[in-house]
C-alpha cells in the first residue's frame, strides 16, 4: 500500500468506518479527543489506510510516536524475533538481557557527560511520575516549578504539572500541592519590543523566578525540581530563545534544584538531533522520553544521573515497564535513528521550513512559522497585526486536510503541528504543503 500520494475512494467516513464509529460511541470513553472520523485499518511507512480502503499521508506519526514510519520492516522483524523468545517476565522482579541492553544504550546516548541509570515504565506520564518521585526522594524537598502551556501527562502527579488546557484539569482537584507555574518564554508572543532573533523574554522569566518567586512565594530550598519541555509540544510547538535552558541550568545549580527535561514529544530525533536539548547546549539531571522511542510500542523511560538513583528496592516499579518486545523495538528504533533518520529529520525539517518561510507574507492568517527538524508549528491568527489566535480557522484547516487525504493535528490555541514520521521524503512534504496551502487559501477567500 506504500503509495506516493493519498487516495480517497469513498465519502468520509465510509460505510465500514461508520460501523466502527457506532461501536465507539456506544462503548468507548467519551474523554478521548478525535478531530476527525479516521478509522485506521493498517499502516505502512508514511501512509495509513482506513477500513474502507482510503489511504492518507500521515503527518501526525500517531502523535509523534511512529518515528520510523508505520510498521517499519526492521522493527517488525525485531518484534517478531523477540515475541518468539520471550514476551513477558517482569523486570521488576527478574532479569533479562534486552532490558539491560536498552538501559546501557539509553545511558550512552542521553545528554550529559556523567554516569546515568534508567527507570522503565509504559508511557510519558509514567516516566514523569517516576521523575517527580525520584526528585522528592533524593532532595527531601516537595515543591516543583513548571511552565504555563506545558504538557507533562494526565495522571495525578504529571497533571499537577500540566498547564496546557483547562479541560485537562477541570473536575480532578485538588491536585498535587507545591507546584508553581511561571510563563514559558515565547518569542512570537513576547510583550517586550526586540529586534528579530534577539528576544530576551527567557532572561526575564528566569529573573522573575530568582528575584520575585523565590523571595515572595516559593522558598528555593523547598524546590525539588524545575520541569520543562525544551520545546513545548501541546503548548503550541514553541521554541524558546537559545539561552533559556542554559539560564535554567545555572539557576537550578545555584539553589541545589534538579533540572528535569521532558523530551517525550521533542526527543528521539524529532528535532534533527537525538534530543531537542542538544540544540541549546544544556544537560538535565533527569530526562524523560517515550512516544518515538519504540516505534509504536508502549515504553516510557526516565534517565537520571546515577548518583540521584539512591532510592531503595520497592520505592518505585512497574510490572510491564521494559516489556521485552517493547525493548527489542526500542533498540532497533534507536539503531535506525542513529544510522539515518535523525539526519533525515534535520534535512527534511530544513526543506519544509524553507518552503514555509514565505507563508506569513503569502497568507494573512499565518502569523508565525517555527520549529526545529520535524517538529514544526504554523500558527493561525485572525490577522497579523493583532496576532489574535484563530482556533476556528485551525479546526477547519485540519478537517479540510483530512478530506484531501492529509492527516494533521493542532496544538496550542491555534497552531497546526507538522510531526511526520522521520522517514518523510520531499514528495511527501510537497503534497502536505500543497494541501495546507490550499486549505488555508480556501478559508481566506
């Protein structure tokens, strides 16, 4: 089914899809968010095919998960080999080689020139819960600092950090105490005048933490960790000023605070480097990642400085974390990323961003284009003068793209996010941009 272009054969949703949608409405939790009625039957490379035989170009990568594309043959073979040998034994109570091998590899590639140790869970939110517990355990402190518009997960601890959308928190309080949110530096929406490329809102944010927050509300000696996405995901694919993570590193070091990088969405090669934080020259004490790690299998990890891992047996564990099949998929995924797909993400990111650079001049509703590698945001606004977000336009563009055979999603208030598998090639990018160009132009008429 690996086609160069999508093929829409039926009205959307088609008859078979409608049957699945009826079952979903009857039996599936209504808490899930679905932007359009895509019912997937199979996937291959850059494409997915629905249950009616319609094929779509996937610029979502299953929410930044299918880093090597759908059903990459090398990953499939690694899964098959492992499934024939050992499916489960629980790394919390027993040992098996693939778990230790993956931990060794992750410790080697994670940022920071120091020994590291690895904790395994099943998802990004589990990895964040582990990071929060370790930070409290090691430091003996209970407070956390996080950022507005961040997303760190939906379980109670990680949800206490999340500040992306009010609906994600509504009805679940009280959440974990001791979490304080501060602004995330967004050069596009910086309220302070500055020449292009010289935004200093990151300096102002760090100075606010140091000179206001620590003096009036949050004693720094009670802060266990500062938690940050090197590039915000759900918050709008926001790339901070270049010095931001370094300033946070210095602030944390001055006060004995741990620095936690959430690379669940921006890690594993998505930005053209293995880790988004590599673009900014700062290393964390703790890093978490998940999504693109195992090409679609559930796996989340926390990688920490070895000296921080001073908790005792039984302090934290996960029955299914480091499932042998997920570990085998992750090792093969990392091999593929290192050999070719991280480089391809950098190459194709430059290719797409170069084409998008002219869109703000071409489209009055395109306020900003930003990103690194294949983590690209197109912010839609009501007009470029006011820069007022336009979520309705974003919704309509996403739906129109689906009708034309392209899968995209939004993030932030009104940003289109492009997060294709890292195997994307120029012909895929050209088709995707043609569809989005057409959809935006239709709206502007």
